């Protein structure tokens, strides 16, 4: 019974069709405008790059600590 309830009301991820993507793009254009979207994407890209760099630095420092403990 519980599984039926969950499967009926859950939102499956990864099933975006063409119509949904077009609606999202139109809403983004209406909300932010054509000039602001490239600035937002640039900021998002910069943030992702900094996050990757920080996570790689964290991995490197963890491996150095493990080496020192041995």
C-alpha cells in the first residue's frame, strides 16, 4: 500500500521533455532578461570552478595527513 502511494505522488527525476525545457527557458528569460542570463551563467561557472578546486585541495590535504600519520 505504501509503495503505491509513493509511486503515484512521487516526481520522477530526469524525465524533462522538450516542452518542459522550453517553458523553463521562457520563464528564465522573462524573470531575468536577455542581458542578465549570461552574467548569471558566468557566475555559476566561476562558482563551480572554485568549488572543484577547493574539493581537490581538500582531497590533497587529506591524503597528506594520512601519509603523515603512517
